[in-house]
C-alpha cells in the first residue's frame, strides 16, 4: 500500500497534523501494520518537498505546538491519478513459496547424492499451509466478532481471499509434488 | 517425549476419540487408519480434497456408519459396537447432524422441522414448538417459521437445519459441508451463526469442508489425505495416533 498516497487522501478532507493522520490511518486500515510516527513525519516532509502537500500553520490545542499539513492542487491531481490507476494483477506470495519448493527439491537431490538428509518440499508446504491457516483463523475471528464494523470485515476479507488462493495452490502443489520433483531433476 | 493431550489441552478431555478407523466401500478404501480427538466444546475442521474420506469419517464418528476396523469412543462408550437402538438414541439426544443440503422435511414448516427432534425425544407439542421458535430466533430465521423448505433461500434453509441440529442441546454437532451449496455471503452468515451458537451452548462441532475459508472458523484443523490424517497437519492427532498404535 502506498502510505504516501493514503496520507494524501486523508489530507483531502482538510488540513491535519501528523498525530491525527496516524490515528485515522490505523482506524481506517485495521489490518495493515500500524504506522510508526517517524514514518508519518518523513512521508509528510517528502510530500511537502515534492509540492504535493504544504504546511498550513500550527495549532497547539493547549499542548505542544503541532504543524498542520494540507494537500496542494498538485497533490489533489496526483491523488486522482493514483486512485484511478489500475493495480497490476501481480502474483503475490506464491512466487516465493514456489521458489522455496523448487530450491528444496534441488538441495534435497544434491544432499541425496552425498548420502545426507535434505529439506523436504512436501513438509515445507504442510508447515506453510499451517501458518496460513493460523493467520486465516485470526482474521476470521476478527471479522466474526460481534460488533465488527464493515471496514474490519472487508479488509479481513481481502486478506482472507488472498491467503485462500495460496492455500488452494499449496493443496494442488502438494498433490503433484512427485511429478514436480521428477521434472526439476530432469531439467 | 511427545506432549500428551493433557499438556496441549489443559483441563480438557476428548469427547469423542477415533482410533485407526478403516472403512471400505467395495474395493475403495475410504478410510485407511484415521485417528482424531474431538474435545468438548471445540470446533474442529476436517479438511481434504474430494475422496479423501472426510464424509466417511464424519459418518463413523456420528454413529451413522460402522467402521470395518478401529474404534470410536464417546464419553467412554464404544459406539462403533453400540446397538442400532442405542445409536438412534444418541442421534436423537447427544448428536446433531447437518448436511450440505439441509435435508429438511419438505412437507413441514421451518418451526415443525425444528420441533421434530424434541417431539421424537418425548417433549410435548406446545413446549417443543416454543423451544423451536427460540432456536429459529437465535439463527435469525424466526420470520420464516411458517415457511416450508421450498419457500426459503438456501441460506435460510441451512440456518433452520442448524437450529434443528442444536435444538436438543447436543454435546456434538456434525456438519458435512454445511456451506457447500451457498454463495459466499450466505455461507458466512451460516458459519457465523453456527460458531457463535455452538460456543454459547458449549457444543463441540466437527466441521467437514474442502474450503480453507470455512475451515478458518474452527479452532483447529486436521487434514485428511487418502483416508488417513496427514502427518504434520495436526501434531496432536499424529502423536496421539502414534502413541495408540505404538
């Protein structure tokens, strides 16, 4: 997720200071990792540097003085461009898991030649599947909790369908691991 | 030393224990030595591809089918050896079953479908219908009480079937692909209703599914492959089985 554009989007509602931006971000994207304050301020400074945001003043609200940031016209144009841009239908984590499976098969073959034990690709897939299922249980508990708001449900759903795609792929791959092993050895 | 059940589930004992279950249909081996524990109040998903033996396992555990070999113990009682009469009694009082297609009785209203197990257990009509109405309420289908199965959506029928499975206050509910015929949203409503109600009532659920998203509603998962519980998919079951077989 482009933190830069999401912060710019939050600024579209009106000037805001870093602390409130962080709070809004964490509330609107409960499944994302909470933003670090440092990242919020670094991102805001870069947005100002690039002319997409500007310092609009300060408020103290009885406490320490805080800088208010607002979006510029250029920032609004950039936001519209980004929001309308189609996200590349890129593969997600499957690629890394697939790479590990193939490497496991190669290493196991090399180890077998020297009479040593090597990694077990099928066992790796089982362990990966267990880790995926554990995360899916956490997300499901979050969205099925009484009173869960729709933002929480939809963002958990997004993660769940992607994890589910990985699990389906792992199931198919586990069932075909012997054929894959033969193919990797033959290549 | 492998961890015992007591270490992994402190204070819990298995409600139903299956050991080394084998079952063949003709020349096809559906189960080839499957072992698992269902603990009181837990929601356990049994997953696996088509033909892995999931439904046969459920049928053996629920006393619907007798295994060719192995044992099924419920509260200390060997139900794989129990009489038909005793199995019928267990299915009326201690076990509830839900299938992919609710299998409600088409001639009866939703209310009468849910009241039926209570009537069979000897409850009088008035109190049975009152309790059935309360269970329809819990599953959010009170408004459908007077409808017949053909007049309800798939999701509504399935929630009525769940109410029927839980109305007698069973210790365990066996659900075989309960969302298999539903779209995603209706399936989620059924699963949420099942999980919340089972937790409230302290009912154990054995949930058969091929779908990881449905399995994620459970507390844990065992993976069935070619009629046996896959090693590594569920450490407890494998260790338990090894201890038993060893």
